[in-house]
């Protein structure tokens, strides 16, 4: 019987920012595919939502990733329940749009969640993966990591840093059996884009920036994440996968 290279059944997957949007869709996609998933989020409601899934398959962890002590706590809770970690999907992120975009507090808060917490949690999880000599880490960045957008210096710097962090980790941890890659979404219908999507003129303008003429849906990131977490991508590390409806490739 031929092995299903794309299977994630029974893999232990940690997804951050899992209470809504992309994180929630990805977590549910892995659960449906038979993986064991730890959903990490700040929202207490997330702990209620996970009750819809079998207790043996799911773990809800309420945590503030900007807290320096959270990484060790998250990792330990996952190991206590599932004994291993096969994949980490660093999806949690914030974009502060109110006030002065060059305010230093905005800079600190954005980098704390979008970049520093990823650095810390990835290191903690890598310790377990190193003992297993196997694991994959997926950072969710953005097209804003390589394109210029107005009034979001902290967000763009954090996502650009995330792309380079994935390459650094891929290089340093490859001999430990750990693969690290980056997914760069374009315009997706999430809480972060809800305000602009609700304005017809902005929605149309941004949709037309893409080749496919529309925003993506969170469920359309499930497949790319599963591919990078599965054996089908066993020779892929240090790469950026743009899931953007052709936005970054479009000229005219």
C-alpha cells in the first residue's frame, strides 16, 4: 500500500492565534484530517469552543504570547497531554491601526507578539523536536513582509523579520531534523481586514490587486499548512510560500 505523503493523521500540531480567522480554520482543518491539535489563544472563549472535539484529540491553552514565560508553559502542557510535538504553526499576530503608527509603544507591542514570541516559542518547541530528531515549524508572515503598505511600519518590520527568522532557524536546525518554512498570506477575510472589506470601494480595489480578483478565505490556508507539515514537503526548508491569489506576481 502506498503511503499518503500528505497525511497529517496522528501528528501533534500546535497552532497559535487559534481562536478565530486563519488560526481557527487551520486548527479545525488539522483536526478534521485526524491530527492532534493544541489550540493556543488569549481568548477564554476558545477553551469553550474546543469542547466540540474529542478530548483525546484536542487541547485548548489560554496564553498571552507577549508574556516571556508563556513559551515554556505552552510546550509543557502539550507534552503532558500528547508526549510529542510534530509541528508548530506560529500564526498569532496583531496589527495596531489606531493612533500614530510610529508610536514606540505600538512598535514594542507589535514586535513582542509578531516576532519575539515566535522566537521564544520556536526555540522551546525545537528542544522537543531535537530530541525526536523530527519536526516542522511554520511561520505565518504576510505579503507585507516584502511589499510597502502605508502606515504600518511595525507590522511590516515584524513580518519581514519573521521571514528572515525562518531562514536563520532553517539553517541552524536542519541537522537536528527540523524544517522551518514561512507562509505569506495576501488579502484574506479575517477580523484584521474586516473594516476594509466592509467598504465596497476598498474591497474592490484590493481584490483587483490580485490575479484572482478576490480576497482569500481562511480555509484556503489549510492546504498549504498541511503540505508543509506533512512528509510531502520533506525536502523543503527555509522557503517562503506566498498564498496571495497572485498579488505579488501581478504586474498589469
